């Protein structure tokens, strides 16, 4: 199996990436910044300041500093600069040029003289005539990289190919250089590369991904005055890069390959690949960041395209149950799809949802922290901060990491607990980002205020490093810390907290963790959970961490460590691929192209060799076309009733008709066949075989009906031309004849979402069904009624050895599944499940026909009596 793992994230390649020979050394200056820094309080003679301590490290080491699980350890590369600086504004857009997909927007051409001058510039061909080599980069998605490496090391993964873009602009490369790069990457690094234009990539990553998708996915609402979500002209660049990556996958794909797409940068790739490769392709998608609620996601201008892009997958993975639920609600609300707890039902396939929190690689981390440089810096930090308690934090300085909230909480802590002044230090590493300048200035102002208020000659309460540190220092800090403080406002899976827990195997320091991180969902309260917006609670958490009893520390750490060691990177990769394989097998089994047509010979043989037969036949869409009872009676009911009557002539046959209609309607339709069994309102009522009495299977009292009725009436008032049909145990909102079909479809999605959210505790769900919304209970279905039928039949003394289920709708699928399980378990000798139509199904056979009646099949070599008993349903209406 070849695993194509796809992700775009600067530098644009997770695995060994191409870097020119002019790569600078990796030393960092931790003091250079354009913003004013807090004044430093003089320290005791001969003792370096905290900044000096870290500064010495940064200038004394040249080894790669990337974290195994964090992508942000910064290295500056001397690479050719990209010519495009920003996407064109709406007034500059031209559609004359055509590119990948539906085309891309291009700037109006510059004057010829300037273009000729640029072409003659030496910087246009920086690789021409020069040698180059490939170096490994530590940037990108470290968690994904570690997971793949760990899986290869333990034998879980044997063959993989990375797909991505290069780590520098490529417009200046000659075609011969590109070909050489492709060959070297494929041969040496198991990698294939896409070459989008610099302009496309700049617009894709720096504008659409970082200024639109990233804020929205992290709950920064687009109607904020500073939001750039309205600049949707960068959407074309997002499409172009996704198309570029998808085309590379399609070109390299071999039958049997697994395609695994990663993160929000490539949301459109699954559907692009699906459209080219067809229903047999095995495509997984994993979202490494949060997925917002439908209220936030619906603000995106291209929300429908983004969702449909994801739905090209076989399996979609999320970090937490919350993110998965948000996605399902969004699909229900915006696309009016049937969203179940385990996935999304489309017409032709079912997309499975997986909850798979990513983790760290403990083996690699353990090797790193045993290195001599980590020990050296651990000793240096112990000497520098002897007698002090250390709060440690490392975050990107952007709007979602909660650095400002953390500093305010620490300031409040010092005010509330002055006895700790001089004895506790907060070391805050703030990674430089392209975030708003106002946030950086605010953070620096708070740091200055705290240090001015509480610093002494030998004490500085906040050590603020507005740049990254080396990985050796990072591990030393995690080891020596008395507590790690994570106050993210939104976060996918905060792997810094996992690494901290692993490094605390000796001292068992507490973990202060925001409840809005994905990691909080797997730690189960062993952390000190905080709401970053509640500064008072955060301050109390800091005090709790410092004063916690050692026994409690150990107890909490044991639980944290157990979770970290269970949810490892290798386990995440293995479980996701296993679930993808199961989802693909199930999807192929239910695909209409793989399910055989009903075999008449096999059916006749099973029928003739059986002694007790049960038929469960759906009514609407199977025995008759959809419509009112009156119209059905006037079309072809007599032929249907004659066949059912003939089927009942054999005493070994038991026949039940299943329907979503009310008992009264079924009585009128089948009064000419008095002995037949009837199942009404999708399993809520039953008239037993050869009995004229109806039995209510559902509860007499349905407390949810009043609430549901009020919700449906709310939407009826706001959608002209619609009405509600109330049945004994269900409601149907009809909007197929609404005055505004677009409005009605949108309201239907809203209605399903509203009912499913409000009445979840009642076990009620709303399902869109082509022009209607059905609201019914989850506890009583056709499947539960079918089980009752089999139990009643078994009470007669003879076991059922022939079972045939025929249906055409999504509410028949649970019956198919139940019947197939009976065959698998050997409870019934012969089971035949038949789907009418071509949609995906769990039935083991399909048939097609003409809507509105029965198409009789009469093989001349069978006796008439056998035909009358065996073939009334072989060509039932679609």
C-alpha cells in the first residue's frame, strides 16, 4: 500500500525539503525586535539576566532546533524571494488568463519595458549554473511527521509517499531544474512535488488560509471590523493550489493506493481527487485544527464548496467529539444532508466520521531529552532560578493562543498573593507571527507593567522572549517547570502539554490547561482546567498549582501520563488508517456498482427448500409509487393486491407490509387482504399477521411532540407555502410546494439542526427527505418492528428458515442490516435483502423497475404455481 499524505504549510514540505546552498546558520537572536521591550531590572553581580541566559544559548548552537511535535521552531533561510506581495484587489482582477480548475485571477500585465528588465535580472534565475542539495527541515506539521516516522519504526507503515510543495518560490526555476528536483525528491525522499505559481501560493497561504480560514476556524468571527473574510478574491488562489496538489496525486495514483489529505489548507483536494478517480478511491482527510460551530462557519462566502470538498473523502477525522459534532451540524444546516452520529449520508455513499486525537512520539522525545545539551541547560536553569518556582509557557503570539489573558491572570495572581512575589517567575516564550501589531504591543505593555511593579535587584517576575528558543532549551524548561500554563482561546490538540507531561516523570508538576483545547478532551479532568477569559479563576489555578500536595500532584500526573502514552502519534496513525480501511470496505460493500442483481434461480431454490418464510415488504416506492392513498388506489393496487393474496395462499408464508403511513391509511389500502400483517408509522404500530387488531409499540405518551410542533410551526410561519402533517408518532414538514424553493431548502437545514439540537435528550431526530423533513423517534423503527415480527413467528413453534426484505428508502437500511446479521450469525438459514433502485445500500441484492406498479417476470421453464409464489417482487417499482 502506498500512502499519499498531503499537507501544505510553510515551508511547503513536511519531509526533506529543497533548500539552496546559501542556507544560513541556524543561530537565533532572541533580542532583536522592533517593538519596545520592558526595561530590565539589574540583577545581582555576576548573575546573567534571563534574556542573557537564553541569548547565549541561541548564539552557541547551530544544530536544527525543530520540535518533534511543534511546527514553529523558526529558522531563517536565504532563499529567493517571491515576486508577488499580495493578491490583487477586486478592482485589479482580470479573468483573461486561464489556469488550473475554473481559472485564476491575474494582475494586468506590466509594461513591457519593466518586464524585460526583470527577466534580465540575475535574481530571476538564482539556481542557474549553481549546485544545490536537499536538506531536512524541522518546520511544518511536526506531529504528522513524527507519527509517520514512528509508524515506520514500529512496522505499522511500510510504504509512503509525501505530496506537497517546495519550501521556497519556484517561478524563477528553469524547467530542467524542476525536473531534476522532482527526480531527486522522488528517489531520495519518497516525495512528489506540486509547482503552483508563486502568486497562487502566496494568495492561498498568506491570504485565504491565514487571513480567512485560520481566524474563522478559531472562532474569530468574520464580522469583526478587522476581518478580511470579505476579501474573497483570494479564493481563486486557494482553488488553484488545491487543484495543483490534486493533479499530482491523480497523476501518480495507482489502484489500491490510500490518499490521506491533511488540514484546512487542502479542504478541496478530497473531492477533486474523488471526481477524477471515482467511487473506488480510498481517501482520508484529517483536520488538525478546530472545526467551528455552524453559526461561525456559515459566515464563509464559499462555505458550500469547502464542505463539499471535505465530503469527497471516505473518512473524515477530527481531534475531538466537539469538532466532529460541529461538522455534522454544519452539513445538516447548510447542505440539508442527513447527518448521523457516525457520519453523513449522501445519495450515493456514506462518509464516515472519526474522532482521532493526535499525540506525541514518546520514543523520539525520550531520546532527545537524554542528549547532553539538554542536561547542560537543565543545570544552567537550575542554577539561574535556584529557589524560584517556575511557570513556563510557549505560544505563538496570535489572537487565539491567549498570551494576553495569561499575563493578566499572572498579574492578578501577584496582586492577590504578594507572599509569592520574589519567589515565582513566569517564562513566556512568544513565537513571532504575522499577527496584528496591536496584540504584540498590548502584550509588551502588560509585561512592562508587571516587571516595573514587582521586579527587584535580583528578581524579574516575567521573562518574556519574543522569539523562539532552541529545542534543547525547550526540553530543559519543560523538565524544570513547576507548572505549564496553556490558556489558548481555541486550539486543536496542544502537544506542548503532552510533551510537558512526559518530561515531568520525576517532579510531577501540574498542568494548567484551557478548557478550549482539544487536549482537555482526553485528560478527563486530571489537568487544572481554566477558562482563559476568567482571569480570577486562572489566577486561582496558578496558586493551586504552587500549593498542591505532592500526593495529589502524583495522582494527577499518573492520569495525564496514562492518557499521553495511550494517545501516541503511532497509535493515532494506526487507528486512523484502520478506520479508513473499514470505512472503505463498508462503502464498497454498499456501493450500487458492487451489489449484484437479484439471482432468481438462487431465490427460487431457497424458497422451495424452506418450511417457514417471512416477507417484509416496504410499501411506498416499492409496492407503489409515492403519492396520496387515493392516487395509488386508482393506478395499480389491484395487481399488487392479487400478488400478495396469492403469496398468502401458502400457509408457510408470513407477509408484512412496512410503511410510514398511519394505521388508518393502511387499513383502507389493504382491506382486501385481511390476513396480511401491517407495520405502520415506521414501526410505531403493528397489526399482527392474521389478526385484525392493531398494537401500539411506541409509548403512549410522547413528551417531545409539543416542543417539536412549536419548532415546526415556527418554520412554517417563515416559509410560505409549507405545512406540517402530524401523525400519531411523527411529524412531516412539507416544503416541496413552497413559494421560494431556495429559502425553503435553507430553512429545512435550519429546521433539522434546530430539532436535533433541542430534542436530542428525547431521542428524536429530524431527517431531510427530498422536499420534506421527517421528525421521528430513534427508539421505534422498521428494524425494531421486524425483530418483533420474528419473535412472534418463533413463538408459533417452527423456526424461520427463509427471510426476504425488500425496500427502497433510507429507513429500510436498518432492516437490511438486521436481516444480514441474522444470516451471518446463522439464526436464519436463507436471508435475501433487496434494494429497489441504484443508491448505495446494505442490501445484498438490487432490482430495478418502473415506478407505479409491478413488472411481472415469468420464466417459461418454471411452473405457474411456482411463479405465482416466487416472483411477485422481482421487478418491483424503483
